[in-house]
C-alpha cells in the first residue's frame, strides 16, 4: 500500500477540497498526447495499447504537457479500455475509429464468461504511477477509469456508436443481463481505480463519456446505482474524486449524487452548460471543473483569450453561488489540431487571473 503524498501547495487539490487556492488551477483533459509533436513522435513508433502497457512510455507521455504547459495537475496517460484488455477482453484501439471489440457482449452467457480484473494484470500501469509520483514533485497525479455505462456501451456495441442502439436495447429490454454486465464492470472499475490509488495517485476521475445519451429517468434506473457503488468503494481512499460526462446537463444533479458523502468531490461540466447553472444543479459542497469549448482553441488567440476570461469569471460566479471550488479545464478533451502554443498561453492567462 502506498503512503499518501502530502502536497500542501497544490492549487488543484485545494480547489477540489473546498479550500481557496492562491490562483485558479488548470489542467486539460487529453493534455497528454494528441496535439503535442513530442507525443506524435513517440506514437509513430508504438501502437496505442502497446504504449498504455509500457511504464516508461506512460511516464514520459504523462510528463510532456506538465513540462510544456506548466499545468497544475498531470493525468495518467492511459485509455478507458485498458482494464478491459488487461482482464482478457479481445480488443484493439483502431486509429481514427477508437476501441473495437472482437466479440461484443450480447447475452447473459457472454457476461458470465467475463473475468474479474486482478491488480497484477495492470502492473505496467501501477509501475508507471510509482515512477510518476517520484518524477512529478509537487504536481498531483490524477488516475482515472471509464464509468461502467461507458465501458458497457463499447462492449455491447462492439465499438464507438452514435445512437447506442444495442446498448439501450439491452438496458431496456433485457434488464437482468444489463444489470449483471454493469455489476461486473463496476467491480472491474473499482479494481482498476484501487490499483492506481495503491500505487500512489493523488486524485481520481471517472469518465462517463456517453452518459449524455440517456434520459434522466433511464440514468437513475440503469446507471446511477452502479456508478454510486464505484464512488462508495473508493471513498475510503482519501483522495479527491471527479465525475465527468459529455452532454450531461440534465444529469448533473444525479451525477453529483453518485459521488456520495465523501469529502473533496468535483463534477466536470462540458461547454454546453454554464458553471453558474451547474452550481445550481449539483449537490452543495461539490467543486466544479470546466468548461471551455475545445474548439475555441482553434479560433486563434484573441478569441481564445476572451473565452478563457469568461470561463474564469463564470467559475468565480459559480463559487459565489455555492460551488466549493473551480478547476479550469476544457469541456472535453484537447483536439488534435490544437496549437500547443495556444494551450500554454491559456495556462499562463488563467494563472494570471
């Protein structure tokens, strides 16, 4: 079991814990990779999943945006399907497509054939975490996992999907199979997060990337109990936890409920919802993360500068309205065509404000 690091100067940890940081903390989802030339140079020689299971590569790619941009937190370079792969699910991450599953999960027998995740199966990830904790100094490391619903959507569809037809059909029409699948994925998610915590990560984020495809009623009936169990299981880890999804404006209240009574909890907000509105929707005591539209960074610095200032001001107003804190981020991940120089300028500007 890792001994928890003490990082009293971390603005990220202060904001998510309800303390007042000396400046607005900033990091970016998908900051490790995609837009960085140094990342592309490494990836030209390594397939995505191979890179995710190479501790030295994971360490180097995670550190790249910290060195270049001076962000206030690092997020582990990985992918949400890594624990699925480690647990024996046949899959690959296909360039320009995403995760593709060899044998999609469609029946109760398919669910029963799934194997649990053992920490030893993700030892390259935990080794990378241990290396990063030594290398990062005072910069906190965020570990992460995909939420059970988003993992289920990949497994049932067989890959990325626009409408999630098969996923919803199983959820609504074969609820026993659905809940069995979600229970298995909840166990897997907990095991993956716990392995990262034991290796030394300073915070956790759970990505429910596709939850926004659901109505609030369906989310509460078919997803919320399982995601709640993830956060309940991790509450004793003593690290801040963030819950994030895309297109989840109507779900923000329920997503904040999933975090439970644990202290130091945060809800990620995409660019479709103002932080002030989000503060009114989430439970009291939650910090907020977000929420610059990633596309704004492609529109040139004058446009980006104005938008960054608006988000910082919106974050201040959200805290005044009751949010526990604000961490500046994008409303989703950095787009591959983004100029890294503009990202660095955005970090500098946020810090100056």
